[in-house]
C-alpha cells in the first residue's frame, strides 16, 4: 500500500509542480499589484504585476534569465517608441516608425519568447501617449519591481527543484530491465520445451519476439528521458538560494550511473533484436539462453543489501555464457549469425553487469538500482 501511495505521488509530480508554480505566479502578481497599485498608486502600476506573473518560471535560473531578457526588450521598445513619438508628434506615424524596428528586435533569437514584449511595450507607449521622461522612468521602475517580486517569490516560496523525476527513472530502469530479461528467459524456456516435444522453432511466436524488442526499445527511451530530466534537475539548482528550504527535495544524483545504463539497455535491445530470428538457433541454445538471461535479470532485480545473492546470480550468468560459447566451438553444431551475435551481445551485457555489481558492492546501503 505504501509503495502504491509513493508511486501515485511520484506520477503526480509534474501536475503538482505545475499547480504550485501557477499559484506562485498568481500570488506574485497580487503582491506586485498590492505594492504598486494599491499602496504606491503608481501611474504605470499594471506593469509590475504583469511582469511578476510571467517571471515565475519553471526554475529560478530561468526566472533570472527571463527577467534580463524582458527588461532589455521592454526598455528598448519603450525608448524606440518614445523617440518615434517625439520625432513625429503623430501616433500613426510613430507606430509606422517604431513597430518595424521593435518587431525585428523582438525576433532576435537571444530574447526567446520574451522578444514579443518589445513591440508590445511600444504599442502601450504610443497608444496611451505616455512617453515623457517621467513616464519612461516609471515604466522601467515598475517593470524592474515586478521582476524582483517574481524572482523573489519563485526562489523563496517552495523553490522549484526537480530531482524527484530523476530518482524515479533511476529506480524504474533496473526493475523494467529485470522484468524484460525474465520474460525473454521464459520465452526461451518455452522454445526449448517445443523442441523437446518434437515441435519446430517455427512455432515460436514472432510477434511475441518483436513485442519484446519493442519493450527493449522503450528502455532506451527511458535512458533518454533520464538525461533530459537530469538536465532539468541541474538547471533547477542553478541560482536557487531557496533550494535548502525544500527539505523534501533529494539532492541531484550523480551522472556516472547514466552511462552504464545506457550501455546495459543497448545490449538488451541488441539481444532481443537478434532473438527475433531465434528459429535459426542450434538445438539446446534456447535452454542455455534462458538460464543466462534469467540470471542476468536476477542481478538487476536483487536488492543492494543482498550482495552475495547478486554475486551468485552473476556467476550463474557467466557460467551459462561459457556453455553458450562452447556450443559455437562444437563441430556438431552449425554456426549461425544469430548465435555469434548473441554470444557477443550477452558478453557485453555481462561485462557491464560486472561493473554495476562492483559499484554497488563498494557503496553499500543504497536502494535497488542506485549508484553513487
């Protein structure tokens, strides 16, 4: 029951984060309006809550970067519009002069989505005719005040840290790999049973084999997701002085673990791809493969506090691999490309499992699937 609750909380993480950030953005806007519109009664009070609302970004680093971009384009748009207004003394003529320039400025790639604020600021200035030195100063001050409030709220009120998704994917990978290896091992055992009763390998369900390959492909997608989430997690810690206030946030895990699992999932994918042509395997090989893949799955599925059990599973997998290699060396069996590919793929898989087991043994007390 506890595991199910934790799983639901983890799965709801993105939605929860979105809800928190949305409420923070609304709160920042209200605070900015209370300060500039209600207490200060500033002439351009709208700019402060408008800026604060959009600067509660997904990370504090992104809030700071967006604040710089927005301030630059707002100031530039305001000054261009004010200059055009002073030169022409006509709203229509000033728009014809300022809008092309601010639109070009807004499409500059370094400003990102905030470039739109350059022509928007110009329109506000020209439509309301507010381009005196006093008006320009207030626009800049109130935009700056809204930026400070937006960044402050994002950094100090439940500062966003996104390491939970990385931990979720790290714990998911060993479990999913172990389940797939056990499933393929069962398929190989079924194939061997077919041979024992005189059936042929053609009875092996190719659609089921391709389904296992599709599952292996999805494992490599999980590694890709892990890299993406790690970059997102790392960004959430940048320029985030409030991260220490989030006691529930786990520290960002080390990245070395990803590379090992990138190789492991790739070896599993290569093995399942070769097994889509399993009908060409010599007699007795499916039974050996079943033992090898089941033991490899046991290595991945064993808890880290059971080091002896994990080592025994790896020894069993290596013993099965030696039996598989002996089949290739036996003149009684015809060598096939599938057999040679399986020997190479599973050897690489076991080498990486050896690295994983050694790492886990050197760092006891971690949960299953974790590494330093």
